[in-house]
């Protein structure tokens, strides 16, 4: 099986559960000191979903003072997805792109994955993930 990273701009590092400790307060998976990725998948492209917002409600105080504007934001119109997917290949995209593809009834969702269980370093920066999700 071939793995293609289309998350855009960065390699994707995978760690095992034995390489992290789950913080009991934040529930984040924190990388143990000195651990190296089990697998790193280089980024070869970027799939993006365009953002669109629709104002669904606006509340005013008096005649002109805006108090609250409620918007519905959707991510649609995915760009950067290869037109011909290779067999025996999975494609990793961002969660936003994954959800936009799913919402558009993309024909090849069986080959599209996004990251699950992100791993952070001691400073809270995302450094990779533990596994992928596909639903």
C-alpha cells in the first residue's frame, strides 16, 4: 500500500502509543523525550477546501448598534485533489479537506484519510500523529 501526504507544506510523522504519554488534564498525547518517528511521509501536495460564510442572523441594539452577527461557515470547493487516484494508495488530507470531500459525496472516500490522535512536543507544538481515521 502506498501512502500519499497531501496535507500541504509539512511531512507527516507517525509515532506509536509506547512513544507518548497522555496528559491527564489536557488529554493530549505528549511525545516522550528522545523519541523519533516510526514513519515519516513526505508532503507531495496540498488539498484545500475553500471557506464560505453565510450570515444567518443579526441582532441590533436600537436602530444601528450591531450586537451580534451569527454566521454559518462551510468548507467546500476542494482544490488540489488529484483527478485520477492510483489503486492500492491512500491519500492523507487535512480534517477540513476531508470533511469537505465527504460532504460533497466524493466518489473515492475509501482512499481518503485524515490524521487522528495528534502528538505534541513538550511545548505543545504538533509534531505528528499516532494514527489515521476514515469514517
